[in-house]
């Protein structure tokens, strides 16, 4: 039988899984910042409502991702102790 891939559950995560999630999280944050800066430059040039809305949504996503990263770091500290 094939083992089914399980979802990431923070309460049951090992230190290796948390570290992997932190690396993925850092990559996503960097990617989001690059896309966000590009959209800000386009918004300044064109002053479009669409890009303004997109920037607001991306700031919200960035905030949520950073908040999740804090939870991952807290879990990592608990596992290290």
C-alpha cells in the first residue's frame, strides 16, 4: 500500500518539519516582497485602482504569512528546549 501524504500539523511537527516550513515560509515572503515592490512601481506609474487593490491584498497576505512565521518560530523554540 502507498502511504498517504499527511498535512502539516504544527502541534505534531518535528524539528525537521518546522525547519522545512520556515525555509518555505522565507522563500514565500521574499517572493511576495518582490512582486509587491513591482506592483507598487506599476501603481505609481499608472495610478490604477486594480494595482492599488492588489497591493492592499498583498500587504494583508504578507501580514498573515509573517504572523504564521512567528508561530513556527515559537514552536521551534519549544522543540529545542
